[in-house]
C-alpha cells in the first residue's frame, strides 16, 4: 500500500483530501502544526473512513524535526498543503509568509531529494493569474506579478518546484485552485476558519448563524452583469478528488513533463450576489447583507477553463453549487 504524506492534512482541503486518499486505498501520514486546524479533525476523518491516519504535530519551519521525520518514515509521495493562506494577512506580515510558505517548501524538497521521493503535488492557486486578460482562464494565461505576498509565495513555489524537477529525479504537479467551498457529505469535516472569516462562504454561513451581524458585499461597481465580482466556486470534495487523480497520474508515470500544472475549478463563474441568492434559495433563508466598497486586491472576475484537467487528469466536477452551499450551511449548524 503506497504511503502518502499530506502536510496540512488537518486543514480544510487537506482533511477532505485525506478522506479521498484513504478511500482510494492509500496509507496516509499527516503532518500538521495545528496553527489553522484542530486535533479533532483527525478523529472526524476516521469516523468517515474507519481508518486512522498516522499524525505528527510538526512545524515544518523546524528543519531538524523535518529531517528526523524523513529519516524515520518511508514515503512514496507527498501532497503539500501546509502554508499560510490569508491574502490580507500576507500584506501585513510578508516575512512570516515567505518563511512559512517558501522556507518549509524548500525543506520538504530537500528531503525528497535526499530520500529519493519523486512524486509531489503542490497546492497552488488561481491567484497566480491576477486579473486574467481572457476568461475563462486557461493554463496558458500569463502568470502576472503577484498582488499579495500570499500570491507571490504560490508563484515562487511553482518556480522552485520546476527548477528542482529539472535536475533531480522528481515529478510534480501544481493544482491551481479556484475557490474551494462546502463540506463533506457526512458533515463531519468542513471549513474551520479561526477568527473573522476572510472568505465569502464562511462569512455567509456565520452571518446566517448569527455569529456575524451582517455580510458586507465588497463592491457592486465591477464591470460584471450585476456589478459584483465573479469567482469559480468549487466543492471541496471535487477538489480533493482532483488530488488523488493527480497523484495517480504521477504514480503511474503518465505525466508528460516532470512539472505540470492544472487549473482546478468548475468552469462556471458566479457573482457575489448570485452566491447570496443561491445560498438563500438552497437553505430557504434570508441573509442580512449590505453593499460596501471594494476590497483592496480583489480581481473583477476569475473562472477556470477546465479542458486541460478534464483531458489530462480525466477529472471533472461532480457536485453542484447548490450541494456545496447546502453542505456549507449544514456544516456551520453542526458547529453551533
Ligand atoms: C470571494 C469574493 C470578495 C468576503 C482568496 C484567495 C485564493 C483562495 C481563496 C487560498 C470576492 C467577496 C468576500 C466578504 C465579499 N485562498 N467577498 N465579502 O479573494 O476570490 O480568493 O480565497 O487558497 O487564493 O485569493 O476569495 O472568498 O475571499 O472572496 O464580498 O466578506 O467574495 O470581494 O469577490 P478570493 P474570497
């Protein structure tokens, strides 16, 4: 049974990917420093899959601990989620972001080189495109100068991996996520934002739950049909399955280049107001919101061209936006 290390495996996308990996027959080891997740997620995963992943509470910034882990564990492949991911926070604390997102990536890649681990999946983001000139966004769309240190760490991360794959016997795939939302069908795992949510869906569900007074819609003067910004909201379970598809591509040596990257989205754009309406309709409730000014750094519209991921990874989304918004609300209610 292939042993797969999932860093950040107790996080939102990480935990859903661990479930899919275990359901696909992989033996999973999780490293997480619990800076943006909770220990109980490990038991919740086991309740879903009846398999307990091995867990190591390691901060990947601790090079000694990382080295010791790889000296004492045999790994066949790595899916690397562990990173800081708040765009706004990254502007305030750039050095924390470069240390945590880039420094730790280098340590992981050094251990892969030394231990001849040659299958690597990297958590990247559509943020690398900035405001793409053409929509939907294909992998040929140019990577633009990042507008946040967070986005820059994803761009730099991909370049580090590309350079490493050139000279070491390593094969890697970067998955450029659009906007992951929702929760597992079991409602045992979901998004656990610590503090005030930065992202739209957790802010919506916390507003509906009365935890937040009112949702602010950041701008309705964009050049879009209803004036609010457009994104590609993908169910987190579909996104998790894209990771197992990418891993299997590498393990069966089907990758065409040593470093590949794929846009992972639904291919459909939804505006903020469309999301609000869909959430209200799916969950039969009214949401308290107001229109405010734009948020610094937001792009007008971003949604994926899914041809490459469909043709090469033989993957496509199976879940609907409505299912994602329903599961997000069910998950929020389970937390109360
Ligand atoms: C979506 C839309 C906001 C909150 C970021 C990162 C991306 C990934 C996902 C990590 C935008 C609007 C939001 C609110 C609002 N992160 N909004 N009121 O900015 O598209 O992507 O998060 O992997 O890399 O860039 O997601 O959910 O923050 O915003 O009106 O309270 O909702 O303006 O149009 P975003 P988001």
